[in-house]
C-alpha cells in the first residue's frame, strides 16, 4: 500500500517500460521549469517534480515521508488538548512539501514557455505562486496568507481583462452631506422668510 498524500507515489505500471520512458522524457523536458519553481518557491517547498499521479489538476502539494497530510494537519490543529507550543506538532507541520506538476496541463505548459522566454517574467512568478497556493488549498492544507492570495488573484484578473494595475477604484458619490447641506439652506431660507413676515406685521402697529 502507498499513501496517496505522501511523496513518491507512482500509479503507473512498474512493468511498463514505455510508461517509464515517457515519464523520464517528461522529467528531462520540464527540468528547467521544476528547477525554476524550486528556486522561486524555495521558502515554501522542498522541491518541484513531475508528477505521475495527476490527471486534471495542474499541480498538487504532497507531504514528505515524515510530514503531515492536509487532513492530518487539520485534525491535529483541531485537537482540544493540543499544546500551543507542542514541539512534535511544530516538527511535523513544519516539514516542507513537494510540489508535483502535471506536464500535460495547459497552465504548466504555458508557464514553461514563459520561463523559457524570460526567467524574470513577473507574470510567470505570480502564476507560480498562485499555482502553489491553489495546490495548498486543493491538497487540504491551510493557506497562511489569504490576503496575499486574494491580491495576486486580483492582479491576474486585471491583467487578463487589460485593466491597468494602477487604475484606482472609483470613489463613491457623497449624498448625505449634500442632503444635510441642502436641508440647512432650506431651514435658513424659512427662518429668513419668517423674519421678513414678522417685520411686515409690526410696521402697521407702529403707524397707528
């Protein structure tokens, strides 16, 4: 038996030389990308490798032999008796994961093409980080920087819709202050009108 949430899983037929050859070719072809992702995500992952398990997803995050799977990490965090500074919990949860990429996925192919064209491409770097963060969520782990993730999604949405990154949100119109000011002007006009009427009424009495 193999733990599907751990590193090193192979779902291919070990007796198939053709499958081994295809995988070895993919590993060699995508080596520049896996190395680039390992360097750019070095604070987040142990390494990036070509996957033998993925079919539809672009990438997945898997635990090392001694690390916790996403499900186990959630269970341990939810334990009512868990200590805040439990050394064993910190050891297992702190193990860096392996990022597996799907060489057949169009997003991975596009990222590979961008990296080959320019390793300093900021969009490629954003895409790699977003792929990693979606893999964190897809694999059941807790995303530590949800605000940063949302900001990167916003940036990519702007780029995909040709909206300038510097374009600001339109300011809301102010209604309450205008209405209050208009109300005060009306009150002043009413007061002035009452004063004028009072003056007109007092004039005949003085003549008499």
